[in-house]
């Protein structure tokens, strides 16, 4: 199928993530203040959307603490920086099994909670977007499984829709897109939906262009999508996603490096992505244009 390049591109910055990167770079933000400041700097560099997790300020480990989420969102909003806020809802579905002969009891790192608790911070902070990881999958760790059953996704998706928060469907493989389309068909999610194509996350879709285009070709024509590649291919996927008709995501959640041997800050990754987009002949659009494109309404917490 012929490619239709996107000429009006928005950039999402994934600010910190939940991976064990906190000790690999001094630029990975930990505290709510650091996360908010990094998000604000990314917005000033051209990111229309900031995607935020929170971490324990002391250890850097991922957290679901409502107070931390509220502080991050309040700091960003109080800064009067115009940016679309996208909070993760991917926490709370983690299982770390015992060894292969004795999977139970589960081990440290297991964090399984119900649908209402998984979206509690979304209900409290009311971001414009929140993520919905649209499937269960193995990750690189030997005994860790990210768990998102159809029943859980249906419940969480309905809550997001009722809150008026647009889900960003995180598709780590083709089956996740298949189920996302079912959620729309069932009326759980509204169309046109928003999808993030996540490439190169072990053991999801590999970061090769054939797989990427298979994912792109399974996104309905009236939906919106972004794409990213993990690690060293992050900037290559900026170009690939724009060329394929999509938007882009960069940030320290997915890649720590600006150049070989040079650790990046979020704003630098956003700035470089913007240069690639503009050198391709496209335009980087801002948060107000994103709201119009995605049907978002700028909101403040209750």
C-alpha cells in the first residue's frame, strides 16, 4: 500500500517510564518536581504531549502513589505551560512468578490490583489522555508478565470513557490492535481511537520495518497513531512513523542516549525529533492543534 506521509505531526515525550533506568542516567527524573520540570522543558522544546509515570523519590522505583501523581500534574498545570497531559494507567497489572517448577507464591515486584484502583489517579487528576495497555505479554525478565485480561481492559476502558479521558491504546503486538478494534466495536472505546505502536519491547513486536508496517496497516484509516522504537532506533522511528502517516514519541522512558556515549535529557530528544520532522518537510504542531485533532478538552482536576 502506498505511504501517505503525515504533514502535521505531534510529538509525545515519555518523560520517565517505569523501567529500571533510574541508576543508568542522572537525567532520569525521580521526584515529582524533577518529573514536572523535565516535562515542562520537553514542552518548551516542542512536545505537544507529555506522558508521565511517577517514581518513589528516594529509590526511583515505579509507584502508583496518588499523591505523587497529583503533585506532578499540579506542578505542570501551575506552571502555565500549555501541554497535553498523558498519564500512564499501565501500573497494577504486574506478576512476577516464582521459579519454573514453583510459580506460586509470586515474588517481590508483583503488583496486582483491581480496575478501579488502576485508574484512581486518572479519576483524581483528570488528564486529557491516559494509556491503556491493550494486552497481556511477556517482557524481557524471565518470570515477569504484564497482565491485562479482556475483562480488565473492558472495565478500565469504560471507566476512562465515562471520565472523558481519551485512552491511548498501547499496542505492543498485532493482537493488541485486534482487541482494540473489538473494544471500539463493543462501544467500550470511542472512535476515532488513538494508538501508540510500541516497537522493540521484548517480547512484543520487533523493531523492524516490515512488522511496523504490518502494525500501521492494521490501524483503521480514521484512527490516529504514533510510533516509537526502543533504544538506539528511537530517532529512526521518528522518520518512519512520519513517513507512514503517524505521529512520534521520544523520551527517556524509551531511550537514554542522544549520541553514542552522550546521555540525553528529554528536551534534547524532543528537539532532535522536531528537527527530523521539519527536515522531512512536515510541521510540528502544538497542544491546541492536538486537542482539535483528537477531540480533547483541556481540563483541570476536581
